[in-house]
């Protein structure tokens, strides 16, 4: 294929090239299965012989590796970058049965169903050297039930085809290592856990309220283990004596089991509150857990957070227990912190 002389307007020359390239592509119907070398680095896959780089990511409002409550979808991104002129023809994605369908709205207005475990998109987009196709995929999940709650699902790019300007043949590449979206964990509902400043109440034994934890959610859920990290700020002489923390909800002192915590001045202490009778959050309600400790010092500043996440344990509305390993991987909710200040 010959290009017009260099004296021709570059824009016209490239348009003519695309026109001729397109015509040649339409005439060619053969698909060649091409074996190519590829390498994976982080979230990127490079198909060396084809001059193609595929990157995957995830977009807001869903953060990476998160819980997906019933009825929600996630958003992923596939970016294909070419080092030479190609027609990006087709992309094949595999997905587990937990994923019902997907949609790349810039290509189709309708959803591609995941009836067979494979979803195929015909892209038909020209990529100039150094340019890319940014494909945003909405991923839709099946309803969460007792069988699939707590299961993990992700979409994988397994194959790609392109037409090269060098031979006008459609080359199909089966990826030896699929390019995967971030995994998502399906749950019936997510818990609302928010740390906030205490009200200043004091128990009869002198324990001061140092933390409030607000529990919310449209569905019922159960709190089993709540990890706490309490830090005594620098430049203050306050500390928390070695103790077992006391927890109240309204006027009831909750039965808990936990290791003693000790927070020296200008240091940090950690513990996990295990609720002997798992605390039940009522659907649609707001509960406040008030946490008390013996505090010493004339000028005290304590900052408390939920940490580490691998010690958090809860159950969703279906009764599925979400353990510490799952929470460490998927719990990305904002829980804020609680600030306690005291001066004699």
C-alpha cells in the first residue's frame, strides 16, 4: 500500500490511509491465531509482537477490592494502547456465574449477558501509534443469597484480535495470562461503622467515655469483633491504665471479652472487643456504642480508630460471617476517628 507523496496535506494523507486500510480490512475475512510473547507488570500486560499494551484499573465510586452489596454494580477500566496503527477488532472476557452481565456503553447501549462464562465485544476502533482506547465497563452481579454471599468475582480479558496495517490480516491472540479487574466480594449488605467524639459521660467507677461508635445500615447486620487502636497524643501527659474496656449501648452495659489494653503517654495501644452476645444492628436504626476506660493525667488527648481491619468480624443480613481476612482485603469504608480531650 503506497501513501501519497510527502507534499500532500498530512491530515488528508492519514485519512486516505485509513480509508484504504479500512477497505482492505473489510475484504479480509480470515482470522489468524497468532502466538506472541507477552509480559505482565503490575496491572499492565504488554503484547510485544503486536505492539499492544493493555492496562486495567477501577474507577470511582467503587474503590479497589471492595464489598459489593446486593443490587450494586462496579466499574472497571480497560485501556488498550498501540505502538503502531491497528484496527482493534474484538475483545473476549471471561467471568464467573456470579456476574450476570456487563456493558461498555461507548460500544453498545445494551448489556452483554454472561450466559456461557464468556462475553465478547466487537470494538472496531482504529488506534494510531501511541494512542489508546479507554474502555469503561459496568459490571453487574446476580442477586446475593446464602449460597453466594461472601464469594469473590472478577472479569478477565482472555483474548484480543486486531488487524495490522502491515498485512491486513486479523490476528487473534489468546492471552497466556488474563488481564483481570480487581476482585469484588459479594455481600447482602455492608455495615455502617463510624467513629465519633464522645459525649463526656463518666461511669460510677470513674471510667471516662473515650469513644463513640455509630452503627448504621438499611439492613440488619451483626457485629462480632471490633478492633480498636488508641493513641495518646504527643505533648500531653495523659494515658490509659491497663484495663478491659467497658461498652454501653443506651443504658445497657454489654457483655464483652477482650484483652486488656494499656496506652502509655505518647504511645499507642490496641485491643479487639469481642461481643459475647454478638451485637445486632436493627435495619434502618442507628445505635451508639459508648466505650469507657480509666484515664490518668492532667492534660489528655486520645485519638481512636478501627484498626487493624484483619481483626474485624461481622455478619451480613443473610447471616454470612465476614472474617478478618476478607475485611482486610475488601473493607474500604470510611470509619473516621474519635477524639477525646480532657484537662483538669
